[in-house]
């Protein structure tokens, strides 16, 4: 802690000292760089400096910073350098383990729009339905684009639906691709987590990561044409952050069963349903015989077993926990039964290209896009031998099922742009597709018993989007300039769910046939029915399979008035119509007022919207459970399902928003200092959430009739259920100085934000009841929305370059968050309805050293999380038998600890 404070204090003094040094420019002949970064995002009038923009835009030069940054994926880079952005690696969250939900200004992953080269990027096929921040949302898969293909990232921190359309409530992220020509550049990186908590807290090194990035570009013709191609491959090992499994693993029956197996007798082969054993005496005799081989059974217990002459009597005796003794007998350790808690295993391969070819002096054609394939593997909850979901006839020690995902992402944009009679015209078509295929391995369909495969194709998700844009803009020499822009857009979307293998979702009876709701079910020795479907992730059923389309058309106008050199006003309006829910009209008004030569005031107000994603409308996944002698469905039901109709659930409609912001920018050119500060407020009405499960027993009688009509026992839905308000402040201070061959860049940025649910919950239909509001929007859901992401986040970074060497130092402050579990935090024996663990603030320090040996070859050594900082540990009640040492339901900075790396950089 002392070292951490020392480095942080040194950073602050360094920043202030360079400011004072910059003030003495005349005496020391310091050269400063007065060239400001320009932005194109947030305006259709062309490039302007960041401080002259009427809305706040951050610009991050990824091409230069990739040499020293410890992070390599876009999401993790932005999480480290952009305080208003949050994204962390998830664990034990099914497909979400391989796609990190990203949030801007504390709003949802689906409330930020992502562009590539100014064109709308498609979203992921995955619906985040697990217990993580952003639950119920559909975000953009930033990890499908190689960061090495980027020149820079622009982040517009303001509502922009009137300019860019749906999803831009929180803001817009634009990824600008490289245009470099004439050289091959590349980097080879190797790193891993060097921390005492590695390998389930036994220490050493895990999470090894190897990444190879190559970029090559060259000219096409002699009129400015080019092509630039990037290839990236990543091989990432998992990290292991579980503690030591502390729960019961083996019962006495498991011990006897093991002794029998050692002698070639499989007790599970003697029955399929314990209530109908073909030869019960044979089973009893075997239990008597092999119980004698369990040396740690006491004489008294052995006698009780030998005198128990019915299966029922033996069932009552053999449930006892014998874990520690049986582990010693089998030569195993409790850690052998740990879950895989930490980052997932990942292999990622990406190809991206950016191409422009001039036709003549006024027109050029362009195309860009890429393909990525990512295979991930993550662990589920361990299936222990004393659980009925584990068929010990095949797995006497249980098993750790693996969720494998094959994620394919394809994008291609092509267009023509140029100038005709003073009008800038851009016609483009952009296609994108993202798919998730689930392959479940090291698992089983317990109801199939011996006939179960250990690997299943569980089906998958696919989302496709095609967008056609036609844009016009023209500048007029009126006042200090007027820019007129207008255009139109057509978007086609398709969402598809593909069913899995029959065995991945089916429940079978004791004879191995598909259960028909009347035939006897298979059981374990204690009479518990054996569940169907592939364990850990049940496959999509035929009834879940969908192939749905929708279309949207839009028209917009955007006029920017430069009345004088001190007053700029931008007005925008947009109309959109969707084939599945109707139309919406939105507008925006923004202004920049130059109060003094280097001091600007900016303000903006807008309305916005987010159309319900086609995933949220049609996504459904159901499981079959045997409850009270009935075959009942539980799960997520689509908005157009029969059960939703019977319950009078309203159709999804757009979220609507009202946003306002006010801020200022101030430059001190003599010191190369820039200050920006912006306050903002966003109100969102009819926000779409994923409810908790409505159990049949909890709903009114009329709703119970609807449940019974569909054979449903529990259901959850996407619905427009809440209104929220978000308010906050963004602060950015940047500084750069050049002197005597030394180049120094300093930056401080902070975001303070708060999101709250306001007003009543919009319950509806037959589920409209005050008693059900805690299910519509549960206390856990409230925490995910309001408190699972830091309300305060700040970073202080420095880059110092001298001759062939450079040093990068960054301290990032992550504010406190709240765990979603409702537990007895204060230890008074009473669990309050909103009693949660607070997870404290932390400071993470990154340090990198780079040296350029020749003009072609350089080497970087660095550390992310230099002081090996971890989140506060979970209280015991949230650890799941000491498995989740750290919270998996919050989004701070992850739980991997210190990451050390080396990177070879080259260009030819």
C-alpha cells in the first residue's frame, strides 16, 4: 500500500511539475505541441478540434499506444483508459464468459452505438441472461475486431439518436481503421498472471497469453488509393481463482459404490429406477458385501448396514457425509473438485481489411470489413458424486462440465463517395453477422444413464444485419458557414435460434425412451429422479428454434450554423419506422459558445430511443423439469409466445430518452494544457429488462390458469418495466510538452455517475400486482442496474519518451460497487431485503518500459496491476462453498491479479 501511494503521489507531482515547467517556456526554450486532435464524430460538418466540438468526444490513439499498453483487446483497452467506459471479463456466466459486456456512462451495453469507419456495426447474437451487469441486454462484440487494425478510437459521450439512430442513448464509439501503407508492422506478445492467487490460490503463474499481430498496407494506383490488412491470433489460457471446495462431496453410498467398481461391479447397472429393481436382494447383498471394504466405517455403522435388509432402510443409512475419509482413500484433494473460476480459455483469430480506390479526382470506392473466429471454453458448476444430477455409474468422482462456444463474426462494408456540384455524397451497404454455437463437453444427459454421450451440440444463435445508407452534405458560405446534411437508411435484421441435438434437451425415461409424462423415470439410489438435457447447458429445443426478420427505414436532417466565430449551433432530427413496433421521431440541439479565445461553453439537449432488439423480442429458452409428478416448462419465453399472450403481456416497444448536458473547455496553449468538464442527465422511459422467474404458485388465480394451459411452472419475460435517471460529470485534463528531445504526455480523466430507477414498476396484464413487483424488477436486478458498476472511476496516465526509450505509467481508480447477493452482512442473524456486501474502491497501477533497438525492432516489458490488487473478498455466504472468493456479479477490474508481459515490436 505504501508503494502504491508513493507512485500515485509521484504521478500527481509529476503532472503539476510539468505544468509549472511549461509556464517557463520563454526561459528554457521548451517546445510545445499546439496541434490539437481533431474529431469527426458527433458532427457531419467534417473535422474540428476536440475543444471546439459542441459535444464531448474523447480520442484515443491506439496505433501509438498499442506499443506500451498492457491490454490488447478493444474492450479491455477502453476499460483502462476511458473512465466513462466499463467492461470486465466475466466468469461462470455461460456465453458471456467469452464476450465482455461493455457500458458507457453507467448505462446498458445495448444503449451505446458502435461504428466502424463511421458505419453502424452489428450487435452480438448473444443475449446476456445471466447474473452479471447488463443482464437482459444485447451488446456489440468489440472483441471480434483486432485492436491492431485500429488507428484510433473516438468516444462520443452524449446522446446521439437523432444523428445516428437507435442505441445511441449513452453515446457512440467509432473505431477508425488504419490506412498505413508501405510497410509491414507487427508485434508478438507473451504474458500471464504472476500472482500468489494463481492456480486456485496455490501461486505461481497462470492465464498465459500469446498474441501475434501483423499489419501490412500499400498503395493502389497513384491517386491516393490503398489497402491495409491486419491479421491477429490470440491463444489465452484460463485463470483459476477458486478457493478450496468446502461442501459435501461423497456420501456413504458413493464409498460402497467405489469399492464395488474396484471389484468390477457397477451397482448402477442393477437398477434404472430404485423403486422397481429387478432383483432387489442382489443389490442389497452387494451393498452388504462391499460396505465391509470401507475401512473407516465404524463397527457400529457396519453393523447397522449389515442388518438393514431393505433398500429403504439402506437409503436412510447411506446419505451421511464421508467426504474427508473418502478423499483420503481415493488419493484426491478438495481442490480437485473446484470449479473453474476466472477467465475462460480462448483462441481468437481475426482478419480485417480497409481499402480505398479513387475512380477520379472527385470519386472513390471503398470497402472494409473482416472475419473472426473465436473458440472459448469455460467451466460450469462441478457435478459432485453425491448429487442426483451426477450419474455415478459413469462418473464415480463427478465431473466439471465445459461450455464451449464457437463465435464467428463476419462484416463487410462497401460504398462509393465523392463530390457532385458541391455536395458530398456517400452511398454504402454494410453487412454484419455474428453467431454463437454451443458445444457442451465433459458432461452428460443424466436421464440417459449409461447411454449418455459426453459431448453435445446444444444449438446456437445467429444475428444478421444489412444496412444501406445514402448521405448528402454541403457547406454554404453564409455567416461563418452553414453545413447542411441529410440522408436515409434502410436496415434489415434477422435473428435465428438453431435447435441442438435431441439428447441435449430431452428427458428420457427409465427404459431409455423419450419420457411421455407417464412412463417411469430413472432415479439414483436415493430415489431422486434423474434430470434430462445436457448438464450445465441444456440445448435449444425445436420449440425454441426461430428464424425472424424485421426491417427499419430512417430519414434524418442535420444543420450546423456557424453564426459567428463565437457561436455554433447544431440542430438534428431523425424519423425511423420499424416493421415490428412502429415509428419514432427524435431531435437534438447543441451549441458551442466561445466566451474567450481559449474558453468554450457547450451545451446540448436531445431526445433519443432504443428499439427493442430483435433478440429481446424472439429469444426463448426453456427447460423441462419434473415437478409434482408433472412435466413442466420453465425458462425465458419470447414476447410473442402463447404464454405471454395469455398473461396479457404487452408487446415490446422502444425505450425513449431525454438527455441534457452542459460543459466547458479551456486551453492554455503556453503550457499545452487542456481542461474539459461536462455534466449530463439522461432520463430513460420504458426501459426493457428481463424479469425474474414468475412461479405458478406466486401468481394470481387467473394467471395460474394461463400457466396451466401451457404446462408452464415458471416463466420470465422481456418487458418495458422501469424508468431510470442517470446523472454525472466527466472531467478530462490533458497536457503535453516537448523539450530537448524529451516528449511527455500527461492525462487525467474522471467519471462520476449515478443511475437510479425512478417511479413505479410498469407491471401489466394478469401479472399486475404489488406482490409481484419484486419479481418484475428484483432487488438483484436493481443492484445490477444501479450499483454493480463503479459510480466513480478515474485515471491518471503519463507517457515519457526520450530518444529510443519510453515509459508508460497509469493509475486507475475504481470506485466501490455492491454485490448482488442478499446476505446477512452485519452478522445479526437477520437478512434484510436489501442487505448486500459493499466491495471497496481500489487503485490499479500499470507500468510499461519500451526500447527501440533499431528503427525496425523494439521491445516492451510491462505490468498490469503492478501491486497485485484484488477486489474485496466475498463474505462466506456468497462464496458457494469457497468457490467464488471474489464477486462475479460486479464489474470493477476483474479478479486475475498482476499480469506481466513482454512484447516484441517490429516493422519493415
